[in-house]
C-alpha cells in the first residue's frame, strides 16, 4: 500500500486573527502499512508554537517536517517503527527555539535533523535541541545545528532505546552558542561516530561499546570556558582523534583494549588530557600548545 499525505499551514494567525484558539499551529499525520510518504510544512507563523508529528509504523516509509520563520517555538516529532525508512526534520528561523525528535526502531533507516538560526541570545531562550533514537542495525543518523543559541544534540538517545543495534553511522555538526553533543552506539560493531563543533563553548561525548570503532571529535571554542571532549570505546580495533582549539580545553580518551590508537591535539588556554588504553597494541600522541 502506498500513500502520500501532506499538511501545510501558512500563517494561520494572519488568515484567522490572533485569538487564543490559535495559540499554536498543529499538524499530525498517521499512516499504516508500508511505502508511505508523509510531509508537513509549517511556514511564516505568528500564531505561537508550531507543532508537527508524523507516525509511520510500516517499512519503506518516507517522512519530512519543515518548519520555517516561526516567531515563537517549533516542535517536530517523527516516529518510525519499521525498517528502511527515510526521515528528515528541518527547522529554520524559529524565534524562541526548536525541538526535533526522530525515533527509529527498525533496521536500515536514515535520519537527519537540521536546525538553522534557531533562538536568539535572550536570557532563558531554550535554543535548539535535537535527538535521534535508534534501536536497529545499519542505520545512519545526522544532526546539523548552525548559527543557533543553546544547542544540544543526541544520537541513539539513551533510554528507552535499548542497545541501539549495530553497524550504525552517526554524525553531529554544531556551530553557534554554547553547544553540546552526545553520540552513543552501544552495540556498535562497525559503528562510526563523528562530532564537529566550532564557535563558543562546546562539550562532547562519544561512547561506542564494541568492535571496529572509530571516533572523531573536533572542537574550536574560544568562548573563554568549557571545551570538553570524552571518547570511550571499550574494545576492538579502536581509533580516536580529538582536536580542540581554544579556551579551557580538556579531553579524555579511554579505549579498553585491542588495536588502539589515539591522537589528541589541544591548543591555547588551560589544557589537560588523559588517555588510558589498557592493552594491547596502543599508541597515543598528545600535543598541547
């Protein structure tokens, strides 16, 4: 069964007035079966919060939510319980912040969340938050957060998403104020994880538990504080590269056994570094400047 559904809301408050009944633009799509396409667009809203939800329980589904130019807050959620789906959330120019959530339970799914120019620098601004929860194998997940405020991102998204499966690929990219990023991949096998951050304070974690491993972290910072990166990989071929650039810095790489390697380059300000590799092949190079 193949169905395509779309919901578009454009400036509802302009069409109907700004009464309390229109405190939010809300759109929901639920599709059963397989090979469905669901799409929500919410544009140029002055009505309050934008809220979009797509639920697709079958296989080979495609879903997208696009929220643009909202004066208040944007919230988007996609739930996929099947396999071989493609899900995208884009949130652009949301005045008071945005949340994006994608949840995939099956195998071979592809997920991406993009948040661009979300939130202002006002006190208490919730900023941009993105999470992708995965509990299957051979999935890809990417989060892009640019030019926003109070950014935070997660992939595989801790509880209640179980062991997260294996052979997954995860990527987080953040530019903007404060920042934070977490990737875990608990049944990793051939999992690959990368975090790229620039501008302002940064923070980072990559935890991967098992087998062919690989992890990269790049931070820039210079917000005159923070910068922290932790990589923990627990077993097998391992490799971790951390590269930090400026301010308080800090780092920790733990790879508990097998082929190991770790390179850490830190740059100006307070430095600090710990690499612990507990056997067998090992190599660790740390530069501090």
